[in-house]
């Protein structure tokens, strides 16, 4: 998160916006969970567990569009033979 979604003040890394006092803790948790699931997807790929890779990549994308998450999900879709999902993710349809 770069800015507060309420007042657009620059995010300073605290759970409450310094300007408008909006509670940002839930958004911070969502971002951390998305990053955790993306990391689990990478680990599952290294272990050859493509179903787990697909699950974690999909979960990461559903929480927040992190860099590389959509490509990871598309790769996991191919590896688990979900070709329609992969085509849709890559925007080829």
C-alpha cells in the first residue's frame, strides 16, 4: 500500500493513517496474506505440488494483485491442465 485509500495520504507503515486516522490494519493483513500465499505457491512449484501451487496462487490473486501473481496462477493452471483458466489469465481469448 502506497497511500491511504480514504484520504490518499502517503502510507507511513503504521496501522492507522497519520492524517485521517483510518484503521489500515485489515488492509495490511490482506497484503501480508497475499504475499504469504504467493510465496507458498513458489514453494509448491519447487516441490512439484502443482495443485497446491494453483490453490495458493489463486488465493494470492484473490486477495491482491501482486507483481508476478497472475503469471504464477497462469503457470499453475497450465501445470494442472486448467487450460481455459490459463488462456483467460494470459488474455489470449
